[in-house]
C-alpha cells in the first residue's frame, strides 16, 4: 500500500500537520480548539495503548494511572508557580491554605523547578511501569488476569488520591494561572497549548511507527501470537512486553502533563477506572491493530461524548452506548478495518504466489 512506503508516510504526516496546524486553528473557535486539544491528549494515550494492546496483546485497562501521574506532577508545578508568583519562594498553594495546611510538604518543594518537573513526568511513570511490568510479566501473568490487575490498580490509585488532602483530595488541583511563565488566560497562550498538544501527538505517532517497523516491533508481534515459541528461540518475552508497556506508560504520562494546562483541572475522577475504560474503547473502535486507528477512535469517542451530551443532556450515555455497540458489531476490527476492505493492486510476484 502507498501509505506503507516512505513517500506515503511523509505524505500522511504532512497531511496531518496541515489539518492540525493549519485548518483546525483557522476553522474552529477558541472554545472548540481547546476541546480538540483535550481530545488530542486522549489520542496520545491511545497511541500507547495501540502499541501495547494492538501489537503486544496486553489489554491495559489501567492507563489512567500513568495519565494521572503525569497530570498531577504537572499540576503540582503549576500550583507551586502560582503560589511563588503571589507570595514568593516556599509559599503554600491556595488550596492548602483553605485546607488548613500552613507548611509546604517536603515532596512538593522540588516541583518549583520546571526541569525537575519535566524529568519526573518522563521518568517516574516509566520507571513504575518497568518495575510493575517486570513483577507481572516475569511471572507470566497475562490475558484477563493482567487486565483485571491493571484495572484494579487504576481504581486503587484514584482512591489513594481522594484521601490525600495535600493533593486536593476529591476535588483535585485546579485554577492554574501560569504555564512556564505564560498566562493561561491569554487566548494566544491557549492556542499555543493546542499547538504543543498537536506536536506531541505527531511525535508519539512517529515513535510508534518506528517501533512497529523495527525488529523489535516484529518481535513484539511474535510474542503476542506465539509467546512460548519466542521463549524457545532464546528471547525473553517478558522484557519485550515490559518495553511496550513502559512506552505506553510514557505516552500516557506526557498526555496527562499536557492535559492539565489545557483543561485547567485534574482530579481522581479523571484518572480512575471509567476514564481508563474510555481510553480502551477509543482504541477498540478505531482499530487497535493499526497505527492511526487508535488516534481516530480516541478523537471520535471524545467528540461523540461531547456532542451527545450537548444534544441529549439526560440520555447521552445511552446514545453513546448504542453507538459503541453498533460500531463493534458492524466493524469488529474498528474503523481502520474499513480501508482494508478496498482491494489493492498486487505486484506480479504477489499474484504468482
């Protein structure tokens, strides 16, 4: 197929860049562009799930954990920046003052540094995913057992955050004013955040594409389809899975970090079991086996949720459920499978075979 060639790849990225950086800002209002930036954050998570689940066979029902890690780490830095802007270094964020916390917790202090915050967003969730993956995959936990374990982890993480008053408790963290020195209330800076989200999406898709086309990508598919044969050939299947799981965690963490300044709030309700399942639904609807399918599915699910809630305030969840059932029933391979139904021109060698 043309899209699998180098020219096709560059053409696809070029077309996506034109749509994201040219047409969308031109045609959408500031409010709608902000919504699209939020949807793009979900799409970034979906790219990682597509790699881990679609290529590696790992049904990751707990990506809300890593999304939440990145989001809360970024939110802590933003609250520290706001507090220092008002009252100087070492100041206590406003929500802590309301909760009666007069002294800044020790683990909050390093997040006044932008460099430390970015490093933690990239390293902490990835390291946690590596440790968890080694503990799980070395014991050959897979299938439904791994899915249940990851989902339980998301629920436990959300419950843990609810009990942490130093992290905002049930209400989470919100009312951010500055993003690395830029005023978030400025429409120009809000558009800048959209461009950042769009750029990150293209970057993670490029990384996922490179991994899929590499020898590692072939090995990941082999582990998914015949894990015992891969072990027999001398490869450590657990390590192969850990890499994909860690990359998916990294993508989710970065998405969460971008999500916070775009939306302006992060709470346990945004990272628990239900959001994690919504991530999976987007990937399933778009087509987990393809590269672009998870992105399309995540955007479609987020858009449908917003549009249906606007049109049917009291019954949008039922309409959304019917939409999911219809797509899964008619297109088991997701939206991306529609394009595979069109015949492609075969080479003489393929025809002879």
